[in-house]
C-alpha cells in the first residue's frame, strides 16, 4: 500500500500528515463551469498544507474531481435523507486527448463522501476511501462553517482595524 500512497501524494491526491481536530480552511469558486476547491490544512508543527482540486460535471449525475497531472476520481451524485452523497465510480486519468478509466482497486480504493447541512452556517462532511485488499486508505471528517464573501470581507476589515 505504501507505493500507492506515495503515488497518491505525487498526484496531489493525499494530505501527507495525520491528526485529529486539524483546522482546515476551504475556499471554493467557479471558473469555466468547473468548481475549484482550495483547502489549507493547519497541522501542528508544519507549514499550512495546501490541497487543491477541481470538479467537472460529466452528465448523468456524475462528476470527476481532478488533482494534479490529470488524475481524477469519478463520483456519482445522489441525495439520501437530505444529505448530498458522492459514491466513487473509478478513476479517470486525462493525458492530453486520452481519457483512461481506471478501476477503484488499482489506486486508493472505493468510497463515499457525505455532506449534510447542519444549519444555514455549517455542514458536516465525511470522506472515506477503502482499498479492497489493504483496508482504509484515506479519510477525513468534520464540521465546516460557511463564511460568505461579505462576512469574510467584514471579518478581514475588523481584523485589520483590530476591533
């Protein structure tokens, strides 16, 4: 499994540290009809670790989340009891005009992402990948506070004014 994890890190698909109660800043925006994610993980005794990706809609409730070098995780979208669910449907490696589909077991395994709104300002997220032979390969979960651009700008202004 070590070689798969090293390969995942090379492609920017994994966070290289472990921890609990790690602060994460998540910023997302739309550009060219794609949803871009930029995450900063604040692990103790390490510089903030960036993890960036972008999602493209494939049609038929399917998206692909791409990291570096054109490697993407195909995800089928559904809704279950008010939660947005993403279920893996293999990997996609885009190399120029080529789109190579790779099975879940070839890399980090299969998994789910479940996002549930807790209230108008918070979501709960649970992301788990399990390899059929090696077990748990990656997971993170937690509660995230939603900050609108207006709130963010006001907080920044207050911080600058030391209010």
